[in-house]
C-alpha cells in the first residue's frame, strides 16, 4: 500500500472505506492493555474463590459447633427427664 503524507510505514488503513488508521504500536498497546485486563480479571476471580472458600470453611465450623451444642442440650434434657422419673 503506498504511503500518504504523514503516514508511517507501520500505518495501515482498515475497514471497507479505510476510515480508520491503526498503527502497529497502537495495536501492541491495546494488546498489552487487554492482556493486563485479563490478568487483573483472573486475579479478582482467584480472590473471590479464596474468599468463598474461607466463608464456607467458617460456615462449616459454625455448623459443627451448633450441632455439638444441640446434641449436648438434647443429652442434658434426656438426663434431666431420666432423673425426674427416678425421683
């Protein structure tokens, strides 16, 4: 493609009517920007996964604690009822 005034060798017309001029440098910058955004997105996804895992661990711990307390309360009630029948 022949060069035009003010157009570098790395410029290229795109589109059916050549309405936009994109330099290779701009393409590289956009590619770097896209890669950076992609890395940042994956970092946030990893952070969310870790937070969810931590919350699930906390929830399971609380669930087990609640089961222990409920089991002990039920055992105490049975023991109390048994003692009352003996009296």
